[in-house]
């Protein structure tokens, strides 16, 4: 037996299979753990047709760093789809043999299960459209880990794959020991009900930057009183009011954010032109290019031109639309804080700065795709589409995120001075 905490909307999740607008069984490197590789092999041995497909579709991972969790992988077909996917976008393995034969990833996706001090936590990957819908639909106050019935995940399989584990004791590294406290502070900041969206983002960046002087990956000790004082400071009413005043007065005349957004999205489009996000990005850039009198975005030499065009477009929308989009971005951030562990980064601030870039990109794409006359339901549909496509192309693409990190670091943009222009553009 174990204690399970879960985001409430993940308790409601159920794969909608052939009703899903975009199957997850495509364009990914799907790892197969050793146990389920053996089960697939044993079944294929008794079936000539399955044996032929297995030998072509399932390949051993020959990497020197391969583990039992990544023992083999599925080779996608020429169109990028899993060879076990039928025309109705259903898994033939699942249909014929049930969930027991599926690899851990296939059986539990989009569920993300982490473990802190022997307590499991269930969140969801936003690369799944249905998870995004549930996430954006949930009340902001329901974005919290609550005690849950174990059957939410044991109904799938008894052998539960743990995405990441953290056991905290007196011998733990300081960066790990104080992780839950800082993680909770991030969540509390972004949920501040008496602050607007831009104010909350600034407080988030300011707090993570402040603590980075005493709390980072290589620190050998942490002044717990100082860390607590930093936390108390960001919730002080006078501080929140001063930040709110500053953000309302702040006029961003720098094209920095749009230059970063354009550079990241252009790089992504060049690396993976056939991805849905890349195709959408080309349409957006061409849309702005035509407004400037060009026939194609490739004719625009100055990426800062997009900043002027975006600001003009942003001003066309009502406060109701702004609040709707900001609510969605807030819920995106809450999912990230729960699902992602910033201790994989050198510091909490670097994680937040990278997250500000990601949020800025999503915000740019959503506003570039919606129109002022759209109804709220249509705006939500577009937000769901943008977020799940972005998650597939960027959030879950660690090699690409590493490239973005190195580029920002080389340009010395992982600094607090650049946070505000990324937040409000």
C-alpha cells in the first residue's frame, strides 16, 4: 500500500482514443522497458504475422547508457506513426492483449507519477489534448495535490513506473531538502488572487532570483531563516502593491521578447518543419509578413518588426479575452510546477527564466491565432491546440530545450534584467 496524491482533474482523465483530435502514437521516441519487451517478444513468437511486425517495429537500444527502462524502442513508420496503430487510431497491441503487454510509457501516458518520501504524486503531461482540456477547465483552486484513491493508477497495472524520486532526510543535499518548500512557494505565488497576471509573474521571477544567492544546485548549506524571510516578503501586502504599481506603469519598448520568440520558433521550424506546431508558426509569421507588405516571412530581415505588429494585435482584444488567456497560462504554469522539478536545473531562477520564455511563446501563438470576435469556447479550443502542440514539440523535447538554454546563456539573457521584458511585451 502507498499514499497517493493527485491533481483532481487527473482523477477524471480517461483516454478518448479514436475521438481524440491527435493521436499520441506518433513522432516520438517510445521507449520499451525490458520486462514488457520480453512480453511482447513472447507473444510475437507464437504469431508469425506479429513476429514479422515485431522484428521490424521493435528495436533494441544499443546505446551504452541504455537501462532496463529504455531497453528497446518502437521504430515509427515512414509517416511517423506507430506501426501498431490501426486506422481508427487505436493500439492493436492494447486491443488484442490488453494493457499488461504495453510498455510503461504506453500504459501510463499521459500520467506522470513522481515520488516524494514514499508518497506518490499524480500529474499529467500537457502533450495530451484531453489532459490540457481538463487542466484548463479545472477551477484554479482545484490545482492542488489531494489525497486520492490508489485505484486511480493501480487499475491500470500493479507495477507503477515512477518518473522521478526524491527521498529527503538529514543527509540530503540542501538543494533537494528545501525543494518542496520552494516548489510550494512557486505555486502559492502564481495563485495569488489579489494580484494580476503580470504582477504574479514578476513576483515569481523576483523571488526565484532573490533566493538564488543562497539556494542553488551546488550550495553546501542553506540559511533556512533567510529562505523563509524571502518567502514571507513576497506575500507582504505592501510589496505586492508596489510590484503591481510598477507593472502597470511599465511600458516595454524593447522588442526583446519577440526576438527571442521568433528565434526559438524559427529554430524549431527548421529542425522539424513537418510538426504541427512548425506549420502553425509558418502561417503566423506569414500573416504578420503580409501586414508589413511582404509575401513571405522569409523576406523580413528584422525580427523586431514582429513586436510592433504583435502589440497592435494584442490591443484589439477585450479585457475578458485577456483574463481568459491569462487564466489558461496560469493553469499551464501550475501544471509545470507540479509536474516538473526545478532541481534538474542549476538554480530555481534559471528554471523560472526558461519557463518565462516558454510562456511568452505560448502567449504569442495564442494571440496570433485568435480573433477579437471569437466566442470564449472557440478561444479555449485554440488554447488547447496550441498548448498540447507546444508541449509535444518543446516541453517534452529536452535536446531542443538544452539548445535554447545554451543560446540564452551565451547571450547572457538568463539574468533578472531580462525577466520583465519577457513577462510584459
